[in-house]
């Protein structure tokens, strides 16, 4: 089969690799019908050191079940399924608490033998991981359903962990697909005022469609001042940080109000960050977030897509075949495309 491998920064190739097989009785193998490039894929695209064996890429997929292990009970050959970016048994002590990304039998797609930017995918812990799409679902809904494997529910995770609720003022930092998804999720949770910080007009226009009440294009001191002006000098109840770089985190703690919450879902590209008196402690601010626990949310979000309540698939601006995935990375890296859908 064909799969995407990254051999170093900017070096993305589609090559023939061995087909995945059933390795454990809890596995399934799917034929990937929809995949995509994630903003987090751009981190290794910028910084991956030369990797002679290549790194398998991709962690978002919809596909059709082709094989199941003998212990798989909830899936059948021919089912169309959504595969979240992390696999989990959905029964362990952490899964029962909703923290499926910490499953004791879990792991993450991408960078391993199981990665989704490929024609086929091995799904470990298939019963706990894959979610069946109802038979007969309109093909036009598949892009939106694909966002339930990561991007929309990552935005929802940010809003949920941040405690977004009616009457709250929310600031979303970042106008990428996750940031825009966080805007949509915040609207679904009833936020009163949603301020989107971003400077790419086509993206912020979509953010307004998703529910942003205000857009702040300024950065740094000017951006902080603008947000404080919009909040009467108080700051935001909730700040959703969807970038992952230090300037975004610094902006977040400067605009969160006393007693507020910063929820981070942008994969942090740093380890050391201010947590002292002037950043968090003095404000009694809460810092939360983390890898989105997609599997804990997906059943609730699935009907919202199916009945048209939400249309998160609008984040896909381009569609390309797997053979042209290097171009998809280039388009996203150059900001010529917000997010690219891939059809293996």
C-alpha cells in the first residue's frame, strides 16, 4: 500500500510500505477513505531531524473496516468508522474518567507503524477506539465527520476544559482550524462574547460564521490592550490557546481575568513557561488543557453533525489525493490553505 513518510524537515514522500495486518485479537484493519493534514503535523515538517527510516505521518481518519481480530465485538467488516487520533480500550480506569488519551492500553497514531495518511490503517483496541457511522450517511457529511477524529473535538476539549458556559467571555488565540473549531464549540456551549485573535481575514471571516462576536488582529501589547478594551478592562473568563508557541501562552496569561481559566490545546513547543505571581498565581488563574480526549466526546458530537446542527467540515479549504500530500503540507505551511482533506 501507499503511505506518507517524512524523512526530515520539509521532506514528505508517498511510498510503498507493507499492508497492515491483524497483530492482536483486539485489532481491526480499515481502508482509509478520508484523511487530512493537521496543524500539528507542521511541527515535524519544520523541525524533524534527518530520519533515514522515515516517520509515518497522520492521525485523523475515516475508513471502511476490512478485517477484524477475533476479540472484536462492536465492529463488522464493511462498517464505516471514525478513528480518533489516539487509540484506547475505553474501559480502563482512566477511560472511565474520560481521560482516554491516558488509557493504560492506549497510544497515539502518527510516528508509529499505525498512521492515517495511508491507504490502510491498523487500529489497535478497535472496539474502544473506532466509532461506527450510521449506514446510509450522506457522503457530503464525511468532511465534518472527519473533524470528529481530532480538530473539531480538540476545539471542544479546549472549551470544555476551560468551563465555557452561558454568560462567559471567551478569547480564542489562533485562527487555525483548531482555533476556529474552539470558536464553534464555544458558541455551542453558550458563550456570551467570543473574541477571536487572528489576522488572516479569510479565516477570521469563517470564525465570525462559527460564532465569533469580535476579531482582534493585533498581536503582543496591542493585542492585549485591544482585548482588555473589549472586556471593560477585566479580561476574559476563559482563554483558549490553540497555537502552542510561547508568545501565545504569554498573551493568554496577560488577558485572562482574575479567577479565570487558560485552556491550552495547541501542542506546546516549550517546556519552561511562566507560572509565578505575575502570570498565574497572583490572578488565582487556572491552567488546564492537554491532548483532546476525543473518544469521550464523539458519541455526543456525532448527532450534531448528522442533523446539521454544526458544520465543522468548513475548515477544509482544499482536497487533494494522497499522491499529492507533499503539496498539502506546503499549502498549509504557507497558509495558502487552512486545512487540506486527503483522499487516499
